[in-house]
C-alpha cells in the first residue's frame, strides 16, 4: 500500500541513507533503517496502519481466531488488531522466561486455534518463523504471518518457503523506494544502490555501485518527454567494443561479469531470457560456432555490456553533454533491436540439442 509507505517515510519510521549507511547490529552496512515503533506515537497514522493490517488479515486469513504478536515489536500492534477484530490476543517470546512457569507463549491456551502472527518488520524472517514454529509445537494452527513492512530480501522468501508459512506485508522495499523517489526523498542516482543492497545485504560492494538513472515512466513523467538516443550513445562505444572483441580473454571476462551482475539484480529479471541469449550469441560468434549474424550486431551487444559495466570510463565526453541512461533501458533497447537475431540463434541452439 503506497499510503502506508508514505506514512513510514513521513514519520521517519523508515529512513533511507544510501550515501551515509547505517550499521546494523549484525555489522551489515545498510542504506535503510526501520523503526516501526514510531507509528504508535501518532494516533491518526497509527489508526491507518492498524486498519490496514486488519483489512489485510480479513482479506488473506478470514478464518482467523487468535492474534499472536512477536516479542517485542509485534506486541502493541497485535493488541490493537485483536481489539479491533474482537479476538483473543497473546504473544510469543524469543525464548522461555527464566522464572515462574517459564512460558514462551503468553496468553490463554487454545489448542487448535487458527492463529495469525503479527510482526512489525520482515528482514530475513527468522524471528517470525521461530515464533510461528513455537505456536505449531503447542498445537496452534498458524494461518500466516503479517507485517507492516518487508525488505523483500531473497533470504526471507527462501526461509518462509522452506518453513511452509504464508506471509503478507502492508508495504515493501520496492514500493517504498518508488514512493521515496516521488517525494524527492532520494535521487534517481541512488535507486540502484538500494536495489543492489536488497538483493545481497551481506555484500558491502553495493556502496561502490555506480548508480545509473533507473528510468520508469510512472516515477518521472518528464523523462518520458525526452527522447533517449540510445543508438548515439552505443555508437560512441563501438570502437571500444571492437577492441574487446579482438581480445578473446577480455571478451570472455566482460561477458562473465555482465552475466554475474544481471543475474544478481532483480530489475533485469524481466529480460533474463533474452540477456542469456545475447551473451551466448556473443560467445558462440567469437568461437566461430555460430556466424548467421552480422558482426555489427555482435559489437552492439558488446557495447551494451561495456555500458553496463562502466559507462563513465567509456564515454565520458558524451556523458558531459547528454547524461547517463539506465542500464535496463539500454539493454532492453538492444534486445528489441536484435529480436529476430536472438530468436534465430535460439532456434539454432535448440536444433543442436
């Protein structure tokens, strides 16, 4: 929900700082910090967040009978939600108490009750999953886990899938940075850094990512009015592409680097099949395995690869006058231009199998 993303940014419950990253407790350098407890301090915004959670639960887990919060961040939200839905509420500790009854799960015991677990944030999903497992061990039927915000990390998706728990969030990392950009909270040049971090938080190299403009019409309508002359950009790189083509070791290296970069980043997923064909076409042509394509088309693909890796080093004089284009748009342009050639190559590959 975009409105929830706006609230989180307005209240600084989520803050973005790609150029001056935060340090998490784990030691990870992060361009984002989340403290959803702040939503509790502002009644109007709190009501919108909690109503959003209630509506999400009614939509996705309509037969819920019990609301359980995770300690400690999920407890206040669980209490408000349970009150709004007129349902029993309890919470799950991170570990058993060291005194009294040594409970891990607090609240009336209702074995078999259909439970929704409330969390404020999904990062890797670890604490939420542990809470849900503890409930399952006590014979509760966990329908799913709900949060206000999720980083949409791959690790979380994999962990939830492996544990077998459904999960839903009011808003997510991608939606939030889109809204942040619209609110002028972040610059276009910072978007790729944020995306790179999200794909692999443990890899601190995101801080050194050269951030090209990631253009999307719905984010920046004025850019849609400006014709992006991709061909003129790529033509400036063709001489460099030809030099790389003549050096087989260097060619293999840049293709390998490009494959690695595009495989890691979510924004290239939509064209992953075509990129794989384009990279394969370059290698097979250079080895003499496939020649039913013009050399200029091969050089165009290599030019796109070089632009992807480091355009500032390749065409600095051009950039002074025209600025950067985003990697995704440049590669999409090449793929569309060479669509027939890529399909021919694909057919040739399939025939050889």
